[in-house]
């Protein structure tokens, strides 16, 4: 019977990890649909940024209560799941608490795990209260309806169940409880099971063990569909984040290339140019769809935690404008998923008549942005919604001439008068005489 259990466990493990690997492969493919960008410079600063922001969670502390709660859950995810190693070994080889040979250190670990599991359980309950009872406004923006709202709750319920199962598993393990070592929390649960026969306790312990590991594998594979993918992607996202000073915009390479073509007297603008040559027709300016964005921006979209800190700090959103930086990232991810599904179905992307601009993100949202970088500053994992907004604005201006009237007037004045105002160039310095 144990032999059958071991085989069943191995099959379950292979299926769970295999499906996870398949989704990670699809995720990587989707991110690589973005344009190439070099983010390998200054590796020392990048490693430091990842250590401080992703591991040290330095930007979370700006909101201390949420930061402390999140750190507890983060520690629980990392530390408590170390016991998964033992579960896997026991499941594959039919052993029971195989790491107990470490003696006192083992029971110290299990005791620590129990305390952390209990703290995580309390913390996720507090998170649930903040979201559903106190109803903190940033969790109830209009984009946080349907699946986005439920997704956050699903994860909280997952954590509650997994932590409870861990403690129940320990509380019903008779041999473990008899040692009175390491059962710092589970000892208080054992009275619940008083009167149960040893056989019943064994069934409860084994059931909790199986449901616990199945729950972990389900949770692992649910990550791909959830905002909690940031558990994994926060590390590369902070490493490849933009290190330039906030507010410094990049020069558009497509514009630079076209200017070079215009200034080269040897270039025939009507001649067909081979793929990859310097004389090739320049790519479009800015971005209208996800494939016009770079791969770091697409990584940003998948990393978004949907915490709403960006939107709650956005001055445009605070004054009732349509813009929500969180919604920008969510819509970018949704469109990228749609493009990926199109490729999965057809083997390659077949034009579906849609694009990120207009079908997902409206010009009204883009022009509401003040470019203040508050969203970038607030993001706990260094996501940059502004870069996507700027690239889509560039497309509107340079490809569609669809800038607001005020902006078009300003650019016309700069072209004709050398200043944003509508007066003769000879009068540009009259202000100094006033």
C-alpha cells in the first residue's frame, strides 16, 4: 500500500511541476514578444537594488502597517515552505519525518515553523479584514472587480488553509506530540482531538499531509494566473529596472534612425532595403500594441501586484481623472495574454483587429498623466507604468497626429517661433524688461 502511495505521490509531483514548467515557458515566450532592450549595465547597482527592494522590501516600509504584515507573510512563504523538502522526501520514499535525525535542531525548526505559520494565519485574517471589512479604498477601484478582486481573496483563503493544515498535521501526529518538542503551537490544538482513536488521528494526520502538499502544488500553478506571480518575478523585475534618474526620458531609437537616414545624402528613401540594414524603413514611433513595448515593460505587466499604491498616489486619479496606473499595467497584461493565446491557437500571431491602444487603454487615460513619476516612486517592486504611457503618447503624436489641441499648438509655436508661446521670435526676451 505504501508502495502505491509513493507512486501516486511521484505522479502528482511530476504533473504539478510539469504544468508549472509549461506555464513558465509560456510566460517567458510572452515576455520575449517585447522589443529588445539592454539592461545589463551596472550589475553591482542592479544586484543591490534587487537585494534592497525585492528581498529587503525597502519600499514597503513607507506604509508601516502593511509592510509589517506583508513581511510576516513573505517570511512564512519562504521559511514554512522549507518543510516541503521533508514532505517530498517522505512522499517519494515512504518515510515519516525523515529529517528528524537532526535531533534538537529539527524540533527547533519545526517549532519556529509553527510560530511563523500561526503568525501568517493571523496576518492573512487581518488582510482579509482590511480588504472586506475596513474596505481600504485602493482595493475597491473600478478595475478591482470580478477576478482581480476575487484573486486577492483566493490567495488569502489558500494561505489560511495551508497554514491550518500544517498545524493540524502536527497536532494529530501522536509521535510528534509525545516528544513535547517543536510543538509550540500545535500542542494547543491537540485537545480538539481528545477522544479520537489512534487510527482516526492517523487518518486525519495523513489527510492533512496529502491536502497540504496538493494545496501547495495547486497554489504553485495558480500563480501564473494570479497577481501573486510577483512572488517569483519581483526578483528579475527589480534587477532589470531602470536605474536612470526618474524623469529622464530615453531618446526614441526609431526617431534617431530616421534622422540619420534623412541626413545621409547617399540614401535613396524610395529604395527597398534588406532586412536589418541601416537603410531599412524605420519601425513605427512609440507603441500601439504590446509587441511595440520592450520586454522589461512586459515583465513589469506580469509583475504587477495590483496593490494600488501607484493609483492611490496618482494626482490625476485623485482629482477624478480616468487614469489609474494600476489599470495600465493590468490592461497591458490582459492584452499580452490575449496575444499569447492567439499564438498558442494559430502557431503564430494572426491579426485579431485589436491593439492595446483604444481597445484596452484609451487616449483619455494617457493624456491625464502628469508624468510626475509618483506611481514609479510608490511601486514596491519598481514597476514603471509611466514608460508605457509615454511610449503610447509618442505613437499618438508621431504616428497619428492625435495630440490634444493645446499640445499641437505648443509644438507648432516651438517650430515657428522657437518658444511655446505665440509671438514673434524677436519678442522672446521682452519679459526681462518688465
